[in-house]
């Protein structure tokens, strides 16, 4: 299976038309159609549902699209990394992580690196721990920022000199908004919007589940979320109260929302992680050395 044919396949999937894809690729329609038929024969599966005016993917085609995107992405990334091995260091650094104000520490390091290495580009991916570690394991990301509790056993890691404060985001006209802090008892019987990871007892160390203790099973969790931005919208619409980290949702004076910390206070540590025995590009290696120098100094 040739990489060129995979690129043809992805173009057809994107355009939804042999004609449009052929024009985009600057090949003839018969040539493109033949390449697609050969691909289906190689795989032994029908990849397209063809009609007189359009073309769509079968279930097998959808699976191939996902895998082909990963393959093409990795090849392009590899070519970029090799082309960056010149006297003037350039290239790409891929960083994934959950929503956290600690990204400011990473931003400050990037800002300093830009002065010396202006040709290095940085790509940020937002997701929960499962998303980030999956991309790390597949080599799509160079680094991940994980919020405790997290399984660090299969990664090299470096503690980030910052902690995230847990609390509740609510509407400013909520009865609880008059309180300085929020206890577990305050939240019983209220509609709650919770992170799936934070409420998972399967983690060996889970501060939020432990904080609720025996009350955990009594909670009225109406919505779960991966990203706090979506949780904040739910709060704005009156769905419930979101248990989340500080400085993620907009709780400025102009916002209809406010943040109240939990009592007793819960703070989560953060770690920068990367795969063990990872072979970095020149750009990623420079970034890691800068992070190590800055964080160890602190």
C-alpha cells in the first residue's frame, strides 16, 4: 500500500467526489478511480458507497480514514523533523494536556526559546488524560501535561512547579455564591457537573473522590465532562454546579459565573511527561532541556 494512494483516498473522503478530488490532485478521474479500486482489492473491503453525484465512506472506509490520517501525519512529522536538522534549528514540538493555568509556565519557557530559536513551532493539543496518553503512546505527541491523579509509571516525568486549586463554578446569583468556601455537605442533592476522571474511584489516588468520601455515591451528577469550557456553558445555562479547577472557566467581573474553593482545600500537582526511551527531534530536545533547566532551578 503506497503512501501516495492513501493521500488520494483521504482527498476523496474529504471532497466527497471523485471529480473534485481529481481536480484537486491534478490527476485524471479514470486514474483516481483505478487507484481506489486497487486499494479496495488490496484490503479486500469496500471502502466507498458510490452514487451518481457523490461518494461516501463505508464503515471500513471510516476506519481506514482514521488510520490513514495517523500514518500520513506521522510521515509528514518525520519529514519535518529530518528537514529541521540544519545549523539553524527548526522544527515542531507537540504538547498535549488538560485545561490548566500551569500552561503559563510552558508559555514563558516558549517565549524565551523563541528569542534564540525563532524557527521552532509549538503545537498544543487539549484533552483529558486518556486522550493525551493515547497520543503520547502512538508518538503523535512529544510531551504531555498530566494533572493528578495520573498514572506516571510508564513515562519519564518532571514535576511542574505549580498546583491547581479545585472548587465549584456556579452562577453568581446562586445561593452558594455567598459562601467563601464549599463543603461536601453543601453539594449534596444539588445537580452537579463533574469531570469523569476526577470522579473515578479506580484511580489509586483520587483527591476528589476521597474528598467526598462516603457521600460520593449520594451525589446527583447530572452531567460529566472532559473539558471545563463545556462544563462552564452548562453552568451558564442553569444545568448545575461544576466541580472543576480554578482559572479555567471565565469568572471575571463581566462573567455571570464565580468560583468558590473547596473546604478542606484540594490542590492537584502537575507533571510534564514523555515516553521512556523517546528519541526526540532537535526541536523537542531543546524544549525539554529548557524545561528541565527552568523547573529544576525553581
